[in-house]
C-alpha cells in the first residue's frame, strides 16, 4: 500500500509534493522520492527510510522551480527497501517517469519480454516495467502510450506518468486501487487519497476502475479505455484534517476493517494461480526440502496466534502434516523436538515481536526450517528466518489488529496449499477449486461490508452487559478466540472464549439469565454439535448471538440475534466470519465511550518480553 501524488500547475511543485507525501506517509515509509520536469529533463530525488531522509536529500537540490512532478512513499512488496527500488522509476531514455501503487502480477513475464527487446532495468520492483511499457508504446502521444500499456498489465494498480516532451501533462490510470483528482485554479493534483492535497483544494473528482485521467494546469479529462470522454462531477469535501487522514472514517480501526478486502487481495496477488499453483517468491526453501517436512510448529502471540490456529486446521486438512501450535513466549522456554524435517512458522505483524523472534532463533539453532509471516519488509523476523511470506496489508495504525489478521490467515493458507501440492495430498482439480474460491473471497467481503448493518443494532442491546462468553468448534474456535480478544482489547469488558464442547466443564457456571453468549455457527462438519451447545446455553436463559452462514434461516429459532456472513467452504470461512466479531467489538466499544484506536495499556508492537 504505497502513496502517490502528482501536481501540474503554475507554482513550484517540489514542496507541494513533499507536503502531500507527509499526508500519505501512513501508506508506506520504506522509501520515498520525487521526480520533477525541469527545463526539458526529468530530475529524480529518492531516499531510503521515512520522509525525513527525503527532506535532507531535497535541501539545496535542483528542480526547485519545476511546476510539474510526481511523488511517492513506498510500502515495499517486490524488492527490498533501497534507493534503486524507490519510486519514481524511469524508462531507458530517462524521459519518462512513473509512480505506482499496487501490484503488477505478470511483471516477471513483462520484464523478460522487455529485456529481450533491449530494455535495461535498474530495480528489483514490479513497478518499473510500467515505465518501460510506456516507452515501448510511446509515439508522441503519452495518453495513448499509457492506454496501450494498461492492456499489457495484469494486477491491481494506480499509477501516474509524465514525459519530458509534455512538461504540463500528467496521465493517471486506475484498476482497483484508489486514485483521486484535486481540482484547483490553474493547477490540478492526482493522489492516492484526498489528504495529500486537501490543504490546497477541496474540489475532488474520483477516478473509477478502468479509467484514465489526463491533467494539465487548464483542466481535467477523464477517459475510458477506448479514450472516450467520461463525464464526472466535481465533489466538494468538507473534512477536517483528522478525518481526512482517516479517509472519511470515524476511526482508523473502522477504516482498517473496511480495507480488509484490499489487504486480502494484495496478499494473494501474483501468488495464487487459477490451477492451484502457489508462487511464494521469498520462501527460499527448496521444494524437495518442503516436500519432506513431516511436522510443523506455528509460534506466535495474540492475534497472530489466532491466525496460526486457523493455520493448524488448513495445514492438517490440506497438507496432511502434523501441526503443533504454541504461544511464542511458552515455546521459547520449552525443549521442543525439532529436526531438519521440521518447519517452524513464526507469525508477527511487525516482525519485531520479541518472544516470536526468540522462538524462531531457537528453532533455527536446532536445525529446523523457519518461515516468517510478517507485514514489514526488512524487519528482524525477515533477517532471522530462512524464508518469508509477506502479508502486504499496508500500515495498520489501530492498535487492535484487523486487516493484518486476515492477511496472516491468507498467508498461512497459501503455505498450506503450496505444501499440499508438493506432498501430493490433494488432487490438482481440488487445489484449483480451492484457489478459485480463495480468489473470490475479497469480493465477497467487499459486498458484505457494503451492506453490513446488523452488528450496530446488536451492540446497542448488549453493550452494558458486564460479561461475554464466546464459543466455537473446529475452525470456528480460533474465530471466537479472536472475536473475544477484540472485545477485551477495545471495550475492556471481561470476556471468556472457549471451545464449545468444553463449556460443560466449567464456563457454563458463569451464565445467568441474559448473559450474552457469542457463538460461531457457520456451516461445517461440526455445525450440529454447535447447535447442541446453543441449546445448552438457552437452557440457562442466556442470550445467544450467532455468526451464521447466509441462507441458514433455521438458526434464528434458537438464537436471539444472528450476524450472517457469505457462504464459503469451511476452511475459508474464518476470512469472513471474524469480520462481524470485529465490528461487534468496535460498536460496543464506541457505545461505551472507549478510544478504539488507542486502547489503554496496549502497544501496537511488543518488542520486550
């Protein structure tokens, strides 16, 4: 999740671009850069790290009088954080410059084709192929070159391009990633998000999927992929600065809940083929060694531990490999039995979680293979592990993890599918079917979030209750554990989460008339058992709130409230069923007056034991 900004107008643009990047830094801080059109040339300044480093590079630099330019702040996905991999990128001639947010899924094929045609690449990134595609197709018309380049690209992206031969023109394009135009007087902006230009203009045009936009100081022209003009109204936004950084959402947590379809799509992009083939570019363990793995340990803490619990079910179910799950702070003080045929998967959003890092090092020292699942390129976990699966969820500001959790589940599902293929534990047609369904989950989640209304009303009925019990079975158990953790984290309500079959062994004593019991009851092979547990709860006159699969109307007769989620196969259901529990916790916390983005006593990253 990178941030892009572009400006064309009458004013010097360097500081305008830099200040716009400051508003977008939450989208990435691995590196940053600017390119400006100055006296018939493209001048580029780039720096690794946060924007303070770019600011130092800009002081006293050339191009301060330029009035057309691009800016970018990078969240690294393809290629490590480095000056060479920082945007903007150039073509061979140095006269075309681009900045891009998104992923070019077929970049390897395009890079090979372009290299064969004589193009020279300077970076490891997928984005650089776009500048060379535009160069290939350019014949005096930058808009046409961009249009033709889009036809070659597979993936989801938004990018802007400039050419030294067109000093007052910027061309932008969008497919699934956000792109907004800020309309000014004798000047115009393009950016990933409105905050980038909000201090300069509040007049906005939203660019839709499959559209191009050409901006000059004089105006904005929106075009479809046949270069036919598209009529688009200018909207006036009246956000304050704080609301702008949240993209119009009331909190960062809500914004990040609604970013989950994109985070999930980004984590899957370019890795999951329609035939079930999985490509994990940074795993760095030979296929024959992975095929020989006979045991997997998953080590993690908190929300990452719950993602690992989901992983246990899919690794055992798909790859038919024995799995042990351990809280990292306990694993490090055990003496686990490890060997070169053991795979240890360490899950850490930040890649800096102290207990998880020690557990991974202990495993590697004992001869096991180690894979890190993390959201942060260049973090300590990536240096300690043999290989990495990056989650590509983008920066998460809310302390209570939401989109990173879903991305972690997707990452471990990819590992499980990869092992299943290598071990031959699933026939190719079944792997292809799982792959196709997994590809469709982001769209299901988008549709669900657009129409979700039930959780707010349910929260109003229960937010004053002093205690909640969460129950689940099978792959619903990690979902209920995560839902309960979210409620505890942000509302401070005492909450217990249990395997539903264990309720009779103690927790049922906590129930009284009206006690809210949240049950994960999505369709699956243990659904009838879950229904039996619901009946036990009802016999104690507790109130039952169920998460159920769309179409299951029968469950309404035994529950007080039902939160429906789209239908999926059982092993993919946690990608959807956890979301209403995030929203339920969110609405309860707001009703109690809690700060959901900064819950008391908690930090985003735990770097001490």
